[in-house]
C-alpha cells in the first residue's frame, strides 16, 4: 500500500497495516519478485513516492527557514 494511501486512511481514523517480509535476501527476494509481478500497478509508484518525499522535505526546509527568519530559496 502506498504511503500516501495508508497515511490518509490513518488520518481519517482507519487502521492501516503493512506487511513487511523479513529475513535473509535469499528467502525474501522470491516473494518480493512474485508480488511485483502480481501487482504491476506498483511499477510506477517508486518515482511518485520519491517526489512526495522530496516535496515534503522542501516544505520542511522552507518552514524551518521561515521560523528562523532566513530567506527561502
């Protein structure tokens, strides 16, 4: 589940859980590959998540600069 989906669900008062396979790479990798093949929708989500993170970091940096009285660039 995408982070923005689980965040919005939690923000709306719903419980959201994520499954995280844990263990040696040899044991976990086949599962991860199979899930990626089963869910082709996740193929393009990586870039979107990175953009969300970058946008959030920029907002935090600007807010920190504003609170310190520094000009934002």
